[in-house]
């Protein structure tokens, strides 16, 4: 019995070390907490597949030799996994321990949405209400109270009882949410859906790419990653003879900004400087803004409310 326990423990350690850089948590966003759902309403029920079937399917996705409608989506998910990672993940799936996320199983209900049916919500509509702006205009008052001066809307003598609104990030599952208009032209769009089970983003696990890569986005109705994210705008920099060369030009000691515009280098893969999606794209919370918003964005064209034109205007004001 002791020998059996040692063998099981050793197997657990080996499995754990093999999946250090990967996890099945992100998979549950589409497949369900116990892999009991058809991803996007299209895939096989993974929990009903044999271990060898799962391994062969994942390796086939990696080689690009397996899959139908889910092929593009899944290839991006597994392309950086080693065979050992795939085998370890497959074992975790078949162990059916479930993942530690309450909302992950609801993601499996997210079906692909038709791009023609997508609508966009103006996030600033309530905050930009004219009546609210007028009511908060301190310039029209004969006297201003202490409560009106601060964002917390309480007097200065009851600080211990003042608490900010708790942000509520509960959103619909991917594929079922309504998209938001950009705050201004070329602004990073807010994330309109729940990110439960999709974060954190790591070098080996970026769930955003599964639905937002340009070749996949049209089929699932998501916003495609723009061309700027596949472009390196940083100047090529290296040392030569003790001097710093940028774009082949030696920089002066007093000025490191001699190179104003670097030569852009476009690639077929996501530029690593843009890999951490949530560095710019944040989940939208449900909360009332502290003050009204008088900002009025100039999109130039209504299509820019939902799409990026940054690739065409990256060097405006510099050239």
C-alpha cells in the first residue's frame, strides 16, 4: 500500500512539474468547468473522449492536421505547448477534478455571434447626460458646500464612514455580450465580457488570442486584433564600438531622442510588446461615475467608434 501511495505521489509531482507553464483553467471558458459543453456550440464533448483521443486531437491542432470549424481557434491555443504539456493537460481533463472558478461553466453557453447583429453601447451616455452636467456645474451656484467639492460627495468631518463604490466586474460570457463604443478615436476598446478563467495572461497562456486573432474573429463575431499589434515600431538598437546605434545612426551623448520615427517592421505574429492585452484593455465595471463627463469624442467617422484606424495615423504630428 505504501508503495502504491509513493507511486501515485510521484506521478502527481511529475504531472505538476510538466504543467507548470500551462493550465486547463482557460479551456473551461468554452468547454465548461468539467469539459461537459460543446465549445461555441460546435466542438465535441471533451469529457466523453478517451485520453488518447484528447492527446491526438491537441497534437493534431498543433500540427494543423486536425479539426474543422474550430481549427483556427484551437491551433492558436496549443501551438506553444510541448508534447509533454499536452499529455499532462489531457490527464488533468480526464481526472475531471473541475476548475476553481464558479463562472467558468457559464462561458460554454457563449455561442458565436453574427457580426451583422453586433450593436455598440455608448459607455458615456449616462455620465454625459445634459441634466446631470447642469446640476453638477458649480459655476452656476451662489455658494458651494463641502460635499460638492470632493469626488466622494461627503463632508470633511465624516471620513471614517466614507466608502467608495465597490466595482462590479460581472459581465456576460464571451460571445453573448454587447460591445462598447471606444472612448475616443483609436482608444483601446474596453473588454465587454467576463474575464473569469481567462486571466492572468502568461507567455504560455493567452486566451484572448483564441477569439481575437484576425483569421478567427469574423467567425465568432469578435473584434479582430488590429494591424498595429503585428508591427514593431521600436527603433533597432545595438552597441557598436562603444556607441549606441539606433536605426544605424549613432546617438549624441546629450540627446537620445535623435531618432524620431523608427522603420516599422511588420510580422505575421503578434508583436511581443503588445502581448499583455490587459495592459491597455480593461474589463468594464458596473458603477456610477463620480462626476458627469463633458468630454465629447471626435471620431471623424462613425466606423471609428468600433474599429481602429491607428495604423493609418500612427505618425501624425511627427512626420
